[in-house]
C-alpha cells in the first residue's frame, strides 16, 4: 500500500500540472484572438486607403457639391453629349450659361452613371424623363458619387421649347425646387408653364425624332414604359 504522504504529493503534482496546462491553453487562445483582431483591423485600414486612392473625387453632398462643380467646370469644358438607345441616338448641346448643371452632367457621364439607366417616365407629345432606374447597381453608383441637390438656374433667358433638356426637382420636401442631379427630361412640345421652376441646361441638336419614338411606347398608369427603355450609355462628343 502507497504511503499517505506520497499519495498526497502525487495528487498535488497532478493538480499543479493541470493548472499550468490550462494557463498555457488560455494564453494561446488569447494570442490567437488578438492576432485575428489585428489582422482584421489592418485589412479594414488597407481597404479604406485603397478606396481613398481609387476615388478621384470627394463624396459629394449639399455642402461641397457647388464648390466641387465650380472647379470641375473650369477643367472640363465638354458640352456635347450623345444618349445611345436602341431606338437611336439623341445628341445634346449643353449650355455654358448653366455651368453647374453642364458640369454635373459631364461629370456623371464620365463616371458612367447613366449607363443602363432608363427613360422611366414618358408622355407622348410632352416629355421623356430619364436618368433613374429600379436597378440596384445604379443605385449603388449614386451612393458612391454622393447625395446632393443643385440650385435652380432659371434666369438665363431659356424657355421650355420643344427639344430642350431640363432638370427636374427632387421628390423630397423641396419648396425651392432644388434640382435632382441624376435625372433630366426632354420636352417634346412647348411647355412654357414649366419656365421658372426647372433649369434648362441644354437642347437636342440631333435625334429629336428618336425622342418622339420613345414617347410613343405603351406605358402603365404611372407613365413608366411597359418594356424598359434603357440609356445604354452617354458618350461625350466634344
């Protein structure tokens, strides 16, 4: 039979050994957790730095948009664009007088925002309205560019004659009719009752017959075409 003192010594030795093993295991676990957290944080920082490096413009908002476009219009003087659709092309001259709205349209075209947007409201012999869509990818583009509105610029002597391109106001509570920068409409007849409320920033110089074709398609009760009419892309001509 084993002496009592020896038995107690063996039990104590086993207990201390188990404690050390648990401490060692806990330390190893803590190291793994800490290491994983650091790696994740470094990855987030790297992704953020990558986004900043890839972004060539600030995230636009109501506070910085006007300052941004004031500089942008000085460096980007293009004023002729082409809307490409399956019905044909619509060529547009953008007015230098409405410089912020011209710059905004050129900027969005260079960001390929309009690619795969739609003419989502069409009324025969009245207007076709485009630049929006129910496509999530396009909505993602808006988020990447920013959320902002443009002020109206209605005292340049332009009128809503047939063939002008104008900018609708935002759907939000908007007593000053600030313009929704991602959207536009083209008039298909003289609609002078719109003067003073919406900014005319260009006119169709070729392809008004294409706009007429688009306006003739069948629509639902909300004037949305039963078959989607896409703006395949916007090309900058000059």
